């Protein structure tokens, strides 16, 4: 809110603040604007309402002032009048229909304002006009919340008498009694309790009114709530009791009251902290701590991370409280979960007085903490020199290492405090001592750019060229981390060797390049030319893998986008086309990452643009196109030596345009097209950029290609157009664009691929209903073109009922009996795959249930042979399929179900058979269903066949009965026949069975055992035994030719 000076305001506003009604009337008579607004949108009526002058308010309203005008905080004049507790002003405003439900930006109504400002008489005027006194503001608080918070007893009483909900809660689930308790309004708390408020209610974090009163130290409310019998040890969502909260806030009077009333002084919260932990840490907890200790609090109680109250005093530096805890028996060297003692913690945070107290009480200065570090390590690392002195004076061995071999001098060098470092050096610390990683203190000082420490260590004689386990010197680390170059410069001046390589072959130049430190590179170059350091960098960089880096500094700077470092490097290194292991140049990496400045630097210095890598044979132009870096593309193509660079092909024949479309980079696509990229270019599979857009579904890229007259009918090596690809992948938007472009062609050629499949086949097969609908809107797809395996076959074989229904509705019901190359109808396909919904759809359109294919098989036979029980049940029950029909090998559906061991299917068929002739029907091998069922061990089926009168004496072409058909081979069958003949001598009237010596073949080779469909290429792995398409691979298919091969034929 802005406070304005009266002398700078309009005359009308001056008259209002002067409370001069006559002057106001005179100014209004002179046409002064009664609705004028200041810069906060406050009107003269707001001012009059704030002052509470009823006469001026009435005059302004009668002169046209808007009674419900809102300022920029959405406050109305009624809000202002109520805030000023002006009953007369409120009455006048209400008389002129002021909105009692108006809300400000905090959603507060005039009643909220009245409740917060103790405007009881104003509230009395407002309440009768309100339909609801429980309206909440943005924080969910009602007028009762505001009255309770402000402690206005009379207002609370008024609101309760007018129906205010005493247990209404705000957005934190806090009720009026929470706020009254927190503010210590005891009379309001009593009034609320007497009217039925829940005294033990909880907010969202389970704070009770007792928690609230305890936190703010309201002892009278605490006593009153305890007298009402609330649970003194009730935890909140964090496990904190009222005692925890009181201790944390240093409310010693409340703590004393809670303890006297029986609060558990050792109750822990969710993290295992007791009230004593809180008093040890809080700013005002000294008296609370004394009260807890005197009343049995455990001074050695540990939290879940094993911290004691003494640890807490060490963290926060509570010196006097640490003494009190120690005097009451605290363990000095207790360890937390990291092994740190209070002395470690005090050293870490630099609490010198606490360190004195702990050492005086015989704390172990040689105790190991986290990573085996001593307190002196932590003090040195954190840079507390006075603490270091205290710890050194206790006789500690200064060169004792931690678990990682680091001494205190390592810690001081890493921490960067010169006083600590000098103290340790003067005490005799070994400055060349190496840790477990082979690093000296100088390595740490250089890595952390601690110039003063580095200066002191070198001045003390530290070796500047010592190698760590990775083969790095301090100069390597300085090159990687030193932005201003001071540390690196000092090391170079003290004979640091920039040519030393680490275990991977990288020297300081590589490190500075990788981190983009131009100044470091310039300093190194001023000492030794970079080309000398790199030992004639270029292609030689890969000659000796033992000593040379796998990539050059140019690669590192280019990849990470450090163009300033690159500028230094290109001035010294001769070969800008140096390659890494994959044959990629620095320009390739810069273009791939989209670092325009690096690309510009390298091009200006003569880097080759059209050089190809070793693996994919791609150029930097391909790299930029793959990731959609349009600006890099502009630079590369604009500076290429060849005009045809925009269409340069990689090892798979792909152009930059193809890669941009494949990855959906629309801006790059337009950039390439504007540079003249050819839209008709083909890769080695005959696919164009448009094929890729159709597969990936990038509509904007496809639109760009079509705008540049891309041929949507171009065919790849499989004979597929972009229309095929879009339909197969279900990209409706792309398909729509292609079909719209097709309108420019007077007569579309037949869109069948090399295997006879049209886009409609593909869309139906993959179940893309929207694409099917779009294709059917085109007359050209109404004609039967291509493979006899029709789109309807494709739809039903993959249970795409929606596509199938659209085909029937559009092309007519006659298509349900269309036959493929093996005379199979869509009903055969649906039965083969057990797609009941599609079966029902086809049957509802009069599909011929008993039609046979080239091998004499009906849909029922196909379902039975493949064990498709749902299809079998539908066909024998609802469709009334003819069970007497036989295939070319004279097998019935029952024969076929038994031959494949499909017991459930066989039983479903048997359930509908009552004719004994059909039960004993024989196939071309003279086998009855009983022969076949017995041979396959179908016990339940055999039992049912026998019950229905199946003959046990029927013999097949080999002379075997069903019993002998159970034999696993010819010899066993012959033996079994001989045994049976001996056991049961034949009647003179019955000729003995003659056992043939020819091989007994229960499943002779016949047409029924080698039925195949027409040659169909593979599309999916499912149902390959029936028929399938060749799958359209998505992205990888453009690069892997072997994935696109079609199998010659599939059998089932």
C-alpha cells in the first residue's frame, strides 16, 4: 500500500479528508469526478468510508459514486468502513445496497474484516444480510477463525449465536480453538470449549490446541487444557509431543507445567529425538534443559542416527548446555551413525569453547569419525584455525592419516584456509605425504583453486610434478578447475610440466580444453607451444594408444561448446580434421551438439565440412541434421565446397534431409529445403524423406516435403509408398495430408506393394480405425486390388472388429465370403485365431459357416484343429455348423480336434453329436475318432466316445483297433495284438485278425497334414502359422536391411 500526501491529491479528496461536507458538495457541483481513482484504484468513496463520515458517504453515492467499487486489492468501501469500525458508515453503505458478500484478493468478505478488527456493531449489521456466516477466505478461514485469533470475545459470542460452525477448519485443518490457544486468548478458548469445540482436535500435521499453546508459551491455556483432561503426551505427525514443541521454542514455564503434570520426558519422536535433544539445540533452551535433567531425562538417549543431546549442543555451539549435560553424566566420546563424536561435530562447526569443554573432560582427540577422520581433519577442512590449535595442543600426531590416507594437511589444503595450513606446516606436517589415491596436499589445493595454500605448499618445497594414481599432477587439476589461471600460472612458473600425460594419455591441455578454460590454455601456450606439447597433433594422435589420448583437445572443447578455448587451440594445432576412434572430427562433434560458435570457429579456420566418419560414413552436416541444429546446418552448407553438399549421403544412402525428417526437426527440414535439398533422394532401400515422415508421424515435416512437391507415390525396394507406411503405422494426420495430395492426381495407380498389399490392408491388419476410415473415403480403395488375402481377412485375423465393421458397411456384406488364394474366407481367419467378436460380426452378415477351403476344411475344422474353444463353441452352438463335413483327408472336425490333443474342443463337438455313424466316421486312413483320441491319450474324450457307442473293434488301414492304436510304435502294436489274440482265442465263426508286416503309421502323410496357405510375407510374430504381413520396422529398419527380408512362405 502506498501512502499518498494529501497536498498532492485532487480537491475532492482533500475535502473528504478535511471532513468538510459542504466543500464536498461544492466540488461535486463543479463536476468533480466522484469515481476518480488513484494509482491503487481507490475512489473518493473508499476514503470517505475509511474516515467513517456518513454524511459525505451519502453525498458521494447520491452523486453517482459506485458503492461497490474495488481497488487493486479488491477492497470495497464496505471493507474500508468495517475495518475502521464505523457503524454509521456501514449503515449508509448497506442502505445503498453495498455488497455484503464482496471478496478481496484474499477472498475475505466484510464479515472477515469485522471479525479481525473487533467491529462488533458492524458485524451485527452485516450478519442479518448474510445467508452463511461460515464463508471461508483463501486460506480456508472463517470469520470465527479471525475473531478467535484476535481474541475478540464479544465477536466470538456474536458469531456463535448466529450459527457459526465452531469446528470449521481452514486449509491446514486448523480450527478456531487452535488459533485462540496459540495466541493465548484463554477466555475465547473457554467460550469455544463451553460451546462444544473439540479441545483435542488435530490439524493436518496432527498439532492439537495443546501443541499450539505450548509452542507459544501460553501457560494459562496449557493449564486449562490439561484441566480438561487432554492427552499430555499426544504426538503430532512427526512424533513430537507438546513437551517437544515447548522445549524447541524455549518455553520453560510451559515445560515445567507439563513435567509437573506427568509428561514423559524421554518420549522420542519419529526421528528418535527426545525433548532433551530439542533443548540442547534450541536458542532459548537453557532453563528447559535444566528442568528436564532434574526430572529424569536421559542425557545419553540416542536418536535414530545415534546422536545424543551432547551431539546437538556440539552442532549448534550451546556451550553452557554442553557443560550441564556433561555434569549430569553424558558420555563424552559417544558416536553417531557416522562414527563422529561430539568433538568431531564441534570441530566441524568451529565451536572453540565447546572443544575446550570436551577436551577438559578428556574427550579423545584421536578418535576416528567419518571415513576415519580425526577432529583435527574436520577443523582443518572447515578452516577453523583456532580449533586446530586447541586440538594440536592436546598432543595429536599431525601426520596420522584417515581411512583414505589423507592427513590433516590434505584437509587444510582442500579447505583453503591459509592459517590452518601454515599452522600445520609450522608444526611439522609432511607436505609431500600421499594419500590412498597418490595425491599430495598440493593436488587438493590445486583442484580447489586455493591459491594461497598452493603458494605456501610450493614455497615449502612441495613437488609440483608428483603423479597420483590416475597419473595426474597438480597442474592437471588446476587446468580443470582454475578459471582465473592464478594457480596454473604459479605452478608453471615453478617448473610444472604441462606435457605430462595421465594414465589415459591426457595432459593439462586436454583438461583445460574439456573445461573451457581459455586463460589456462593461453598460459600453457605462452610457456610451450601447444603443437609441441601435443607432439605434432593430428592423425598421429592415435598412433600410440599407451601414451596418447583417445581424443584431442579440439574434440573436447568442441563437444562441450567451449568456443573461446577452441579459438586458442586452432591457432596452435595444425590438423583441425583430427579424428577420434569412430572417425569423427571436432567439427562433427560441435555440429552434433549444436554449438554454433564452435562450428563457426572451426569453419573459419579451414576445418573440412564433408569428411565422413568411420562407422556410418556421416558428415558434420548429417550430425547437425540428426539433432535439428538449424543454425549449424546453415553454416555448414553455406561454407561447403560442393554445391551438392546439402544432399550428401551417408553409408546407408541417407541425406541430411532424411535424418531431420526421421527425428522430427521441422526447422531443420525447412532450412535444408530452402538450401535446395532434394526431396526425391533415395537411400539404399529406395526410401525417401517422405517415407520417413510417414513412418514417424511428424506431420509438420511431411507438410514441408509435400509443399516442395515430394512424390507421395514413390516406392521403396518392397514396393511400398509413404501412403503404405502412414497407414501401417496409424499416423492419421500424415495419411490425411498424403491423401489430400493425392487429389491432384487424376487417376491413382493401384497402390499394391510387391506382395500385393495396399495401404488398406496395412491399416486393417494393424487395427488403425481412423486410417481405415480415411482410406475408405477414397473410391480407389473400394476396388479389390492386390493380394486375395483381403483387408477384411487382415482385420479379423488380428481381432480388429472396428475396422472389419467399417469395411462391411462401406464395401457391402458380400465381402464376408471373399476367398483368399487357398479359398479361405474371413470366417476361416477369425476361427483360426479364436476372435469371437469378429466371428459374430461375420455371421451376423450371413457369412457361410460351412464354406470349405482348398483342403476341404470349414471354419469349424480350423478352430477345432487349433484348439480355439471359444470359436468352436460359437460355431457348433450358435452358428449350427455342419459336423458331418469332411476335409480332403476325410477328417471331420472331431477327428481334427482329437488329432491335435484339444480335449475341450473335442468335447464341445461331441456334445452336439448323437449320430453313431458320425461317431464312427472314418478318415482316409480308416481311423475313427476313437482311434485318434486313444492314440493321443484323451481319456475323457475316449470315455465320452465309448458312451456314445464308438466301436472298439473298428480297424484302420493297418488293421489296428482303437486299443492297438494306443501303441507307441509298430513293434509294440504287433506284440500287443499277439498277446490279445492268445489271451482271447477267436471264435470259429470269427476270422483271426491278420497282422500286416508293413509299417504301421497312425498318421500317414496326407494332404491334411501338410496344408499351407499362399505364400505370405511376415508382418508380426503372432499367428505366423496362418498368414502374416511383412512388418514395417520403425526407425532401425531404415538402417538394417536384414530386418526387411520377407520369408518365402509360412505354414500352419
